[in-house]
């Protein structure tokens, strides 16, 4: 089976490793990308005729390297290398290369490729765009579509970002253990940003941005294959899977956001949930908790509940308390307050979020949660003010519409019957 | 004679299939499976989760060693498999350790099952 769909899938899956190896070889990002591109073109011509190679990734690296060298030689008018069509059997060369690819430096190659996209001088959205272009191989057009900007604007953004990372110097030396762990952490953060870029979309945007979530899951799994015993990477992968599993249920027909409690749980993707739960289980065995694992464990408790009322809120409250400890942030406390309201009532939750007001005065969700708690306590007028504030801070039409629904309910309830 | 047909493929490439491509392959496989099932010739069929969800138990030493990830050696060969029902990975590992105590040497790869069709073979 060497049809185009198969070749396409093989080229996509080989890309991070192949580009990473070519980058180590040429020490030039553009040249590495061009060499990979050339190898892909040759694969499209060669594989349907000769059948797929035993190790597509090794084939692409070798052919890409030869093609680029060939190009250099041709330009210097010296003798060209034999064309890869003339080499009928790549077996020996492949075996040799595959041997070297198995060694641990392939892991550092791919990590390096991901890491250079995370240059601290680059704003988060540019890090993500660069990773999508270089590592995932999405076209500029596809990335522009997902970011809702014009193709030329995205082209410019990526070119600038590339110049910046290359100008900053790519770290080619093999990292030490501490540095490697730091790189993994930085890359994991970028992958989660990428996921959220897709996940936080709503309305008409949600459909075009879902591929960002899928790419993030693919990158998280790539990272997990490189670092199979890193519980935080298991947690990250699980978190993305468990959240993305709810994608179908999260948006109503008119693009409005449907909250967890009101979602049709039959629309949740059971296979993704099963995989996410298995990874949470695997991570917890290490007893080295971290923010991704705790968030994944929270998502797992929601996923396990067949109905909203089956949710283990007190366990979720405890997990948020752990998260507050690991990664203190007013947003985490705000999320915890939702669990607290279920376990200890709206009064306790309200007391918990009041001190957050100065820090979250520009945050849509703060006023949304505050309004909902006040509403439960029957403080309708204060609730209305909070909801009004939430609407004025909403980022998307769908967010605003959701709050308006609460307001409508409030108005209806407060009218004399 | 019963035969086991073990499925090998490039995991990254299969993982790169779109939802539609995956569904198309599965429905083509369903056609074959359903025919075999009707003839009473289909035993259990399992689709496993990706190797990223795997854990390996090396039982060739006094204290079995638990390693994250799939079985990746080439000096041992696949000789059999179990499907067990357990509430957690911890519990599955306990079962594997117990089995390993009865038959030391080699390794078990513990991999969650995504889909299981018990089949129709009467033995």
C-alpha cells in the first residue's frame, strides 16, 4: 500500500525527526527545511514506483542530505553525487543511519528543534506559529487560517520569528541533564499554549482552530515518546486528550459555549478519554506531582462522572488546593472556588474569591463566577452588576451570549409572577 | 487450528491519519471481521492504545523492574498474551508480577486496550 494518503501520513510523521537530524547536519534551519522538502518530492515520485522504504525517516534524512550536498556541489561545478534514483538499494546506508538514529542524540535533535521555537524573546503566539511551521510542517496558509490573520501577515511573522531565533544562535551542543529538563519544561509550556490557542476558541472560530488542539496532542505524544518516564509529559498529554475529548459537546449549534454541567456527555469522545485516563494512571504511579498532572487529574474526575451530579467535587477541591500550592495564581483560586461552592456552598466560595478582585478586575471569568455565586445567594442586584461587567470584558461573542443568558434568567426570576 | 494475527504498523503514521481516514480503514476492516464472525471463525480482536500508554515489566530479575514505555528489545520474541480486567494500572501490574512469579524471565508489556471485540469462536 503506497498510495498518496499513506505517503502523506508517513511524511508528516517523519518530519520532526528528519528535519531535526538535517538541522544537526547543516546547522541551518532554512537549508534543513529545503533538504526535507526536496526529499519529500523525491519520495512522492519514488515510493509509488519502488515501494515504501523499510525506514521512511532514515530514507528522507539520507536523500535530503544527499540532495542538498548535490546542490552545493553542482553550484561549485564539481562532480555531482549519483542521483538517488541511481542508487537502487539504500538498504546498507539506511541500516547504518537507522543505527545512529536509535541512539539518544536523536532525542536531543528533536528536542532542540522544538526548543528553538520557544525562544524567550518571541511572544507566545510566534513561538506557536514557528513550531507549527517548522516541526509540524503546516503550511503558512493553514497557520494563518487557524490564527485568523491574512496569509501575508503570517508569512511575515514567521519569517521574522525565524530570523530572530537563528540570530540568537541555535544551541547545538548536547545538553546536560539539568538543561535538558529545562528544555523539556519550556517545550511542554509551548505545547500547552498551542493547545489552549485552539481550545479557547469559540463560535465560528472553534471549527477552524480545532486542528491546533490536534497538533498539540501530536506534539505532546512526540515529546512523551522522547521522554517516556516524565510524569509531567504524561500529565500534559492526558490533559490535552481529556479536554479535547469534550470538544464536540462544548459548542451549541449557534456557536455558544456550553458549560460542563450542561454538556451532552454522550458526545464526549470515549476513546480519547480512555487514553487520557490511562496516562493519568501511569503518571500518578511516579508520585512526583506537577501542575499538568494535577490539572489532568481534575479533568479525569470530570470525565469519569457519567452525570454532572456524580462529579467528585471534594476531590476536585483537594486537587485545586494542590495546584494552588504548586502553581499559585488567582485564576487557580478562582477555579477552586467553583469546586468549593459545590462542596461548602456559595457563601464560602464567595469569601474565597473576594480577595482576588484587585488582581482579576479585568478578567471575564472572575465576574462570571462572582455573578453566578451572588445569584445563588439571592443577591440579584449585585449579580446583575457582576454579569454586566463580565459582558463588557468578554473576549468573544459566545462568552458574552453565555452571560446574557444568565442575566435573562435573573431578570425573569426577579419579576413578580 | 487457531491462529493469532498480530498487527504491526508505523504508529506515528497511523497516528497521523485524520479522523475520517481512521474511520474509513476501520469500516473496511469491519466488513472482513463481520464475515468471519458470521462464519464463527473470529476470535477476540483488540485495538491497543498507543505505545505512549504502555508500561513494561522486566521479570528477568529478583525484583521485577517497571519501565515506562513499550517493550523495545529484539532478543526476546512474542510468545503469548493475556487480556485482563483491572481497575488501575497498579492492579494490572500486580497481576503481571504474579504471573511473572510463576514464570520468571523475559518481560511483559502492559498496554491498555482501546477496543475489544470478544469474537464468536466456540472452543
